[in-house]
DNA sequence: CGTATCTCCTGCAAGC
DNA sequence: TGCTTGCAGGAGATAC
């Protein structure tokens, strides 16, 4: 599951090999992603130079003069650079021939990802695209201020974990990091978002910043291996204190960690340390 | 508007 | 061994 750190790692890993390079061709082996890959995309991209790669939330934006290619990795998607001639794997749906000599491949078994094409007004201002327009602030930017979570949560009765994972509140806090951040600050995941005070939200805000920044740092250690498909997501190297550890002892108090389903998401917490 | 549920899809694990 | 069944999960769409 690509979380924000892995998307950021992908962005940084691709940039030196793709920015300033020309796309010779795009081959669509399977257009059936979350939304169909636009039929005109190969023709639109051919010959275009990628002027830059940026990220908004978990969306990656490949900028060209003709348009912006917007990619989301969904749950199982990945982008890898390989040498031409590398055998194509099952679920390698999209292949870009780059004039740097690399081939960029989009691999996505579950096809929850997408690859869209932004033109016209959305080329001039991609933030106006419907999928981007209502996104919350970047968790590592100044827009994610100390007071943001507290002020946004007033009057909300949803569980704080659902609130945190709402991309309209703040982007990039997926299931893994929502679990981890709540454990770190001792907040019960099912607590009503609107009934948590400003002080606790400040500590939660700092925990989200710290955990994501740390994960990106660790993800960065995989950058040297990113090319040619050897990249491991940074968070697999990060010690996870609760996610995936239901039934195991709490690292703080030793009691058994509990698990509940919240909107079909695995939610793990310590009933003693989190209130 | 806020909240909960449904939905897409495939790999994997468990059960028989 | 090989089949069937259940399940996870990002986030937009839909229903209330």
C-alpha cells in the first residue's frame, strides 16, 4: 500500500532520470485502471519533454508543455525504471520509452490506480482539477498548521481515525500512519474527533509530521536501489508499533494489542495506553 | 453538510 | 492437490 512516503520516494527517485527527458512513446497494455487510461494519451505524450515531476497528496504530476499526466498508485501500484528489454511482468500495464535510455513501467495488480491527462485550464492550474481541488493541506507543509486538526474537527462526531484518514482534512495519512500516530500520542482511534482538545491535537499534529518525515528519510535510503526495480518501500524498514501487530504485546505496557474494523480498515490499538 | 456504506480488483491464506 | 471462499484496502461515488 503506497502511503505518502512511498509516493514521495517515487517522485524523488524518478526525477533525476525523467525530468528534462523526452518521452518517445507510451504503450498501453491494459487501459482498465480505476478510470480508463485516456485513449488519446499515447499520441498526446509522444515527443513531449517532462519539464518536472511534482506530488500533491498521493497524486504524482508529470508536467509537459502539452498537458499534465496525473498518476495515482492506488493500493498496489508502483512505478519503476528498468532497462529496455527487461521482460514485462504480469500487471505491467503502462510502459513509457524515455530518451534517457530507461523504460518507466507502471505495475498495478489490483488496478486501483489511475493515469489521467490534464489539459486546458487544468494544465495552467492543476489544483483546479476535481480530484485535487478539495484536498486538505500537505502534512509536511506550513499549511498543516498547529491548529488545523483542532479547528477542522469541531462538530465532527466521526472517529478520530476516520477523520485523520479523510484526504479533505489532511492528505497522505493512510491506514498505517493513522494507527501509528494515534498510538504515539495515546489517543483511542474510536474517540469522537470533535471531543478531543486543542492540546492533544497539537501533539497529534506533531506526531504525524515526525512519523511521515522519518518514513520519507528512511524511504530515501532506498533511492539508490530505486532504479531497475529493486526499491523497497521505506516504511517496511520502519518499526511499526501497532499496525500489523494485533494480539502482540504493546511496546509500552506489554498488554495485548486489540484490533477493530473501522470502515473495513484494520485498526490496532492498545486499550491501556490509548484513551 | 456530515457520516456510513458501497465499489473497483487481485493475490494470498485458510478451509475443505 | 486443487478448488472455493473470504478478505484487505485508497478514496471516489452514492445513499441517507
